[in-house]
C-alpha cells in the first residue's frame, strides 16, 4: 500500500465489531480544536495529532505564539525520531528566508514578480490591521494602498532592476508632498524618490532614442504627428509605457492627495516596511539569501517559525503570516501525483495568524493534501480577528471548511452552543403514565417522541481537563463530517492521554 494513501488510518475512533478510523483523508479536510484555558487542548488532542502526523511522515509548517512551542516540537520530533527533519527559522539561528528573493525566482516573467510581491505584502498588511466595523470607504483605502505598492515596486524594478525592502522604504519616505517638491536644484539635493525616478527616466529615454534611430525613414515621416509617434513608441516599448503610468500615478494622482489621506496610506505601507528593516527580522527575512524555502516541507521537513507572538508581538505575527501565506501558495502549486506526501499547517492560538485568503485556501486544502490544525480557545477569538461587517457569517463560513472539530472543556457560552448545535439533535422516547386508585383501578401509559440535543451546551463545562487528578486524561468531543463513527453518529466522546507516546 502507498505509504501516503489517503485511506491510511491515523486514529482508531471506535473498536468492537465495527471498527472506525480517522484517516489521512479526514486529516487533509482540516481540524479545529477548541478548549478553554487549562482544558488540555494542546497537551491532549493537540499532542496526539502532532505525534500521529510526524509518525505518518508528514512534512509541515508550525507557527508559534508561546515561547515554549519550540521545545514542545523538539520533543515531538525526538519521540518520533525525526529530529533531523526539524528546521527552526529563528533570530540568531542557522537559517534565513529572503521572501523577495524567493518570490522573484518563483515568478514567471517580470509582471508576475510584481504581482506576487504585491499580493504577499498587502495580504500581510491587511491581516495586521485592527478589525472593526469598517469604514464606508474601505474600498478606496485598499485600492489606494494597492496602487502605491504596485507603483513603488515597479519604480524599483525599472530604475535599478531589483526590489528590496530598503529601496521601497526609502522611496516611500521621500515622495514629495506637493508638485513643488518634484523640482530639485542640484543632484546633491536629490532624495531616493528623485534618484529612482531619474534613473528610470534615463533608462527609458535611452530605449526611446535607440528605437527612434532604428526606425526606417519612411516610418519616421509617418510619425511627424507627435500623438501618433507617442502611441507607436508606447506600443513598442513596454518600459516607456510603464514609466508613463508611474508618472501619472505619482505626479498627477498620489502627490495631489490631501495630507490626511496621503499620510494614512504612506504610514500603512512604510510602517510595515520599517518593522521589516529592524533586526533581527531584517537578517532573517530580507538581507541574507534563503537557506530554507517552503518546498523543504515537500521533502519531509518540518519548518518551525520561532517568532513567538508573546515575545515579538506584531512584527512576529506579521512575519509568520507572511511565511504562512507564501507556504500555502507553494503547497497548492505542487503536483500531488509526483509528490503525494501530506503536509500539515499547525497554529496554536490560530486566531493570530488568519488572513483574508484562508477560507479560499482551506476550501482546496484537501486536493493539495494540506492537513490544517487550528487550535483556539473559543469562537469570540475568531470574531475579534475576523471582525467587521457580517463577522458571524465569515467565521462560521471559515470553520465550515474544517472537516473535523474537537471540543474540550470550555466556559464560553457561544462556543459551547456552537458545539452542541453542530453535533445536532435526535428523537428520544418520552414515556409517561397515570394510575387511578379507587373503586376501579386503572393504569395508562403513553409514549411520545421529543427532539433534544445529543450533547447539551453545559456538558462541555464538565469535561475533564487532565492533570494528576484525572490521571492525565483529557476529555473532548470528537466530531467529523461525512463518515459516521458509531451507531450512525458523527461524534464520539474521547479521552486523550497527555503523556501519549505512539
């Protein structure tokens, strides 16, 4: 049997006359684990899944919030004898990932390089924005930010043939505040924006001169009309056309924006770049060449990004979202016929790492063989991160893409209600009877069916949370979509060993 066959069992859910297994197929449909503080979600079901995935030969990516997660995964890999497969991307470590270098090598053509880099940057920036009810002009801000990122990257490429975080930051910081600022008295007064713009202009003018000289005399006569000449030149020279767009954007549109509008867009982009320029992030993601790439996971490596949010805060979160998004795109590109190895994407306190494309990527994770495991305390954590208009629908839609749910002890009413409703209801037989004692004795019995929840919300509060008092056993309800587990039901109550070893 193929070692990575989708029907390969990972967990035995029910034994006896009819055995029920949770397979790789179920794993790549995604898993969400909920549990309150101290419920054992990480040390119980989380530990078991991590060790099962490692034992089955999965490659993967691990994102971190707490400082002790690195040590936990080192232990997991030691138990399964896969210590050599663990790659730790961390400040001061042996590895680095230059995301601009990587995206440039992955792109097919010059235009694709810009598209790839813009998509990565704006995804991370938007994921890091504070979530609220939103503004009526959200579309304007997003479009304006997109256009600034696009044009700054294009200006870097046209002027210098390369893109770097330092270049982008310097250009954004020195864009003139008004049209008067476009004028410079001497080359010494030129700032990075002026220098880049002048380099781009020289490059284009050189191309225009060469193109004009190569024109046959008869065509030169046809181009005596300036408008006809310009149209032909822009059609023939892509760089000239690009430079015209740059001129229109910066000179005619961006510089003329109001101070308030301009400052919001400027600081959103430059603030993100500024955090990337500070150590240790700069050396880890910008300055050095890549020693690790997402494709290492396809070889069975487990990449752990050790920038715990509790220590590195916003920049740690942003960089992990950046790597996660690039990793997701790389996993979707691979040919699963040639490489059928399942991958896992692991995020404890997962609400920290969500971005706007997660639901779309999770919808196709099964065909890409990506076994997502998201662990979080409760639904309100997701609501807070995916806030704004229709947050409830967005969260429920996202959770619907994760085929398996595990619910541990929880004191959150909203999460317990969601778990109870997900598990569903069933008809129970309700018997009642009456007895009359008198001159004539009579007895009657009636039966009726009543619809009740299979697991009531308050039941989740009473689940065991492990530790020595519970013999290190953590209780949880395991729910999977599709195949039934036992007696026609899609859920079962399980105990997870906090000292589990395969």
